[in-house]
């Protein structure tokens, strides 16, 4: 298995595009699966279209589903931080992408992104692991 860990600063960003870094990681590898994992209780990973307004739409959707107020029992941190802890129920902290000949098999408009609403912790880790046949 090949694996690397990225350290990210998400300060001021709810969506961080990981597509180019994942493509670079996969390029020298063969056929298999890219597993992506964010080891955080308040962040998730998604495949989505970027640059078409979808980022703002996702932000608005998450604001409606997970309002930033004091309704949550989990109350430490900034107002509404309890919502951050529910995000991984909607945006999974892991995903798999097929890789063929070192190329992620994403759809035309798909990008790999980290979704992070947590204003209290902008330092994030994401692990890429490749499972499959690595060329000699």
C-alpha cells in the first residue's frame, strides 16, 4: 500500500479542492483504488462540481440543514459548533475513487474536495492511500 498524509490550512475556506494533489499522488501508480480519509469529527470529503456555483449552493444547503445557533447539546467552541460534529453524517469522512493506469476515474465535472465548516480548527489532515498494483 502507498500512502501519504496532507496537512491543510482551511482558515476561511469551507471547501478545499484536493483533486490536483490526489492526481499527483496517483500518477506513478497503476490500477487500484484511491482511499481518501479525513480523520476529523467535523470534516468530510465529497466529489462535486466546482466553479459553477455549487460551492455556494453547498454552503447554503448545509446552513439550512445544520444551522449555526445554540440548539445543539454539543456546545463548546464557537456558536453552532455542535453542527460541525453532525457534518460527517452528511458528508462522509472517507471515500474511494477507482484508478486506472495512474489516472483517477472521475467524471468530467467531478472534483475531490474536503468540506470543513469548523471555524475553531483550521488545521486539517487528509490521508491518501492507494490499494492495488503498483508498477515495478
